[in-house]
C-alpha cells in the first residue's frame, strides 16, 4: 500500500499519459498509412482501367472527380506528416495543420459541383476560410522567419565594402599581399 500513492503523483500520471499518447499516435499513423496505400492502389487501378476503356473522356466531371481523389490522398499524406511530426517533436506543428486545412479547402473549391455559383454564401464562406487560413499561416510563419534571420550572421550595412576578387588571378587579396604593419 506504500507504493500506491507514488502512482498518483503528477509526474507518474504525465509519464503514463505521454506514453499512451505516443502509442495512440503511432497506431493512428499506421492505420492512416495502410488506408492511404490501399486508396492509392485503388485509384491507380481505377485510372488504369478507365484509360484502357475506349470512349472515356478525361475532361469535365471525370477530371474534377480525379483531382478530388488525388487531393484527398494528398490531405491524408499531410495528416500522416502531422502525426509523424508530432512523434518527432512531441508537439503539434501548427504550420503543417494550417497547410493541411488550406489544402482541404482548396479541394472543396475544386470539386464544387456544377451550379455552385448559385450558392453565394457557400462561395463567400470558402473564400473567407481560405483568406483566414492564409493569414493565420503568415502570422505563424513570420515570427519563425524572424527568429531564423536573427540566428544567422549579423546584418551588414549596405555601405559596407565587400572584398572584391583579385584582378590578377593569383588568389591573393591586397590585404594578404601587403599586410598592415
């Protein structure tokens, strides 16, 4: 009974929850990988079968459906990347989530059925969704770029003179040929 309270500590609970979370993410990732591979194979078989069937045209509704299927597979791959990133970094990578959402909305726009132009609220809603997702992506991405720029070499003034290559081709610059002294 003396070891029972040790199992109820915050640290023990957090370790257990973290392990369970990791295992569940692996299981979901594996399941999504299997589903994505099977769906990709089915799409290849379907497209191959339709390509050898005479008289099938690839424009219009059939092409839109194919693009929708391809984008759905790309979204599944992006979700799998989100899961793998979570397992690598132990945190959700918001940039990947936003890119996945942008792809999903773009897919929706591409596969809109004929006559969707008669639904202005749907079109406006999708437009607003794309706009705000893009804005969120820029807002999330900008501080990361600024941090990366700060970690690089220091900024130089545009007035600073950069060394020019030697004119005579001997590989020595003036400062090395004639050291100060």
